[in-house]
């Protein structure tokens, strides 16, 4: 069966520090991968998605970036965090190359910027 | 831009009561998905509705897709504390089926 791992679960970082959040998927090949940010108790804002290695689509201008160095690895990064980067970050995967597929989420990372 | 508006934003009811939450759009969707999210976790898929007018039941939860495929509802019968959570609807983007547009969410609290 497929599993998705996202870490760390919580992170407290000072303003201006770098960021690296990692997400890996097991049990499937060539998945679509996604990074979302969620404001408290609200819907999901898509940040980045990827349909293949090295292919990254950015949805919202920001100081974050994403990379997909391996088929089942998706990384969210920043060189210098801002206070506004605080939030709940979720990684997800879906079956690649198919229509109307559900997305499967990790347990999220709670990021607090001080 | 496709938007999915959910109502109500917050709902707090007593255990045993019935409730309905709504997901509405001015855009047509090829399908809609419903997710439930508990605090500190990622959303989990409940159901996908594909055909206009379709009704799907999952135990005490009944999901309906509007005839015009622009809206959906979730009805819960005899709500239980375990139903507490954030309910999100989502539909495939017209700009690429690999993306989903998520609704604004309904925060449901069932009081024991």
C-alpha cells in the first residue's frame, strides 16, 4: 500500500533563517506531488505541484521554492523565512496521468516563525 | 477562476441532531470530492461524486452532487462526536486535472 511521510511535524524558526521540509511517498511510481499551506481552520492554498522529476509548477508568488530531486521526494525550501510564512504545510500525492484522482495527504508540518 | 464556497463556515450542534453542509460554485466540475480533516492531521478522502444528481451514502453520511454539477451537499444523520472536524470539498481544476480547487471549509463541532 502507498504511504506518505512528511517531516518534521512541528518547527519553530527565527525570521530570516532557511527552511527545508521534506516529503516522501512509498508504494507508487511517478505520482503527482503537491505542497499546500493552510490557514487556521480554513481551506488549502496550493503552493507548488509536480508531475515528474525536476518539473515544478508554482501557483503563488512567494519566497518559497520547491524541488523534486527524486521520483517520490518533494522538498519545500526557503532561503530566508518571513513572519508571514507561519502556517500549516501539507504535502500530498495523487496518481499520475489519470483524471479526477483523489489526493492523499501527509500529517502536515506546523511552522512557527518567531 | 474556479471557486468553491462552503457554508456554513462554522457549525456546532448537539450529538444526535442532523445537519447539512453545502459546497457551491458558479463553475461546472467534472467531479467533486469530500474530505474530512482532524486537528493536526491531513485531510482524508470521504467520497467522490462524478455524475450530476448522484447520491452516495457512507454510513450516516449522505453526499449529493447537483444536477448541473456546480454544487454538492453533505448530510449527516444523528451526528456523533467522532464526526467533529473540518469538512472540505474539492474539484478538479479546469486548467489541469492534476490540480484540485479546495473549498473554504466547514468547521463542524458535535457537542456530546
